[in-house]
C-alpha cells in the first residue's frame, strides 16, 4: 500500500539580492608626497535599481595580506562613502 502526503504548510521563499562589485583596474600604490588615490567601484544588484540600500566601508590593512574574512588583522576604517579618495 502506498500513499502521498499532502503538505498543507506554507513555505515562503524570498529572492536574495546579490551584489556584484568590480574595479576598472587593480590598485597598488606607494604613496609619496602629494599622491592622490581615487577608487570608484562599479556596482550592480539583482533586486535594486539604485544604491540607497547599501552602506560602504573602506579599510586599510596594516598587514601585507588579504585580510577580509580571514581572521583578525589590524585594520583602520578610512572611509564610509561610495567613492574613496585619499591624499597623502
């Protein structure tokens, strides 16, 4: 004997907003006197038309490693705006 169970539960699935970030070039800079670095990322989202839902964090690593998501490293918060600009 076999039967099927009629699931009467309500399962609601929501789409997840994915964010793609890219840069026009790789930035490796040795700062000298009067050096200005400006970084403007290109962003696209799957569910949003603008960037009003985003917050920005620019970090400076005092180590010579890719630090994000790899444990605790010494970092300094150096910006919270979309466009990052630094002048030495």
